[in-house]
C-alpha cells in the first residue's frame, strides 16, 4: 500500500472515530450486563467508554502483537 493510500485510510478512520456514529449490538446475560454497568458506574465511567477502551486496547494488541496488555494482572488492576 502506498503512502497516499495509508494516509487516506487513516484519515477515514479518524473521521469515523470522532463521529462515534456506528454501533455494535451484543447479547449477554442480564446479570452480566447489570454487574458490568454497576462496575462502570463505580468508576465514574459509562459502559460505552469502557467498551471503547477495551476495543482500542484489543486492536492495538493485535497490531503490535502484544496481547499481555489486553488482560492486566491483578497487580496492575490494584495499582490503578
């Protein structure tokens, strides 16, 4: 892929990311959803924010081939 196409592709991704006009619908157990939303609220965050962060981390881990950061250790969680 030449540089011009890469820049164009990245530009399109940035525009899409800034608009946040695309949704994903998933099915989960009611208890999981309730617990997830509650945990997010305890951190002062929305479920959408947490899911977007997870998705970004997941994609970055695939691009950089660094899956260790995707699932932090308990030490990392306790120190945050």
